């Protein structure tokens, strides 16, 4: 018995939509923490092939350094609107590191790298594969 009709969505077909206001918040937050990494929680909705990111949350008790950022997940309040995390890379690459993949949270990971602009924002799945990212006016 099949519960879903049609083919299953793959990472290549998934799409991440972020509001311009959220992208601006990520850029500002990342610039304020430079030269350290900054980390945020993404709020939004996730449905099959699409993740819509509508807001950012500063995680409680987060730590920041030049090569790391993180937070204890057990201190987070229960909220079903958390869809992933966003963090900055002070270097010139927004590709996920092995540490990023080992500490993956949610359904999408957003990484922004220096110089912290719209063009340096990347979205990745749990395996580190890039996802299509679209920034829209809301």
C-alpha cells in the first residue's frame, strides 16, 4: 500500500525559499560577529519539495569562535517551526565542513561566507549537497 502518489522528492529537486528580510537579518548578524562564526536557528515551514524560511532565532547559550559556532539543542524550547540552522564562515567558502555535517539540525542548513552578501548564501541538505535557494520579497 502506498501512502504518497508520484515520485519521492530528491535533494536536487528540493527548493529553499528565504524572505529578503530574513536574508538581511542573516547578513547583519554575520557581519556583527565577524571574524567569529555566528549561528542562528531558521524558522519556517517545510513541505515535501519546498522549505520556506520566514524568520531567525538566536539560540540560547550559543558559543562563537573563529572556526566554530554551536548551541546545546536540549536548551531549545519545543517549536515545530524550526526548520534548520544558519551560520557564517568568516573565510571565503560557504561549503559545509565535516563538523557542519556532523552537527546538522533540521531539514536545511544555510551557510553564508565573507563578505556576507546575498550571493554568498548557500543552502545544503544533510549530506552537504547544494539546494536551490531563492530570496524573495515578502
